[in-house]
């Protein structure tokens, strides 16, 4: 968790890799149910032999809500839809910039 008033030079440093993947998937898919996110993450992790449980994904969704990075919208009595919050989008964009800026330009002699 973030310490109030302390920011990391790396955006999303306070998120686990699964939490970052949930944010990226939610951003890509748009408003999504937890079940749809679970299905998408299982597809993405299939080749890594990672077995994601429903409780693991929902626990991390709740943590992201608590961090203000995901918003929950109730669509029916039992189904919620999750969307990336403005704070989440801002931090995802900062994370993308950090990743891109961290990769040095390719030396022309290293090209394939």
C-alpha cells in the first residue's frame, strides 16, 4: 500500500503484477464483470501455468477499489461492473510512459 505523501518514481509500484494486469485488462475491455475479468486473466495466464482462483481475483479487485484505482457499478442485484477510475487511468498512463521511457533506443547495429 502507498504511504500518504510518499510517491514512487515508478507508477503502480504499490500494485502487484496481478493488480496491474487487472487494471490493464479492465482498461482494454471497458466496463467488465468480475467473471469476465477472471476469464480474460485465465486466458492471459494460461501459458504461464498460473491457476487463478476466483477468490484471488476478487480479493485483488477489492484492493484496487480500496486504492481508488477501480470503480464498481452495480448492474443487477448480484453482478457488479468494474471500470478503471480516473486515478487508475492516470496511473496506468504514467506507468506506460515509465515503461517506454525506460527502454533505451535500439542501436542501429542491433537491428535484425
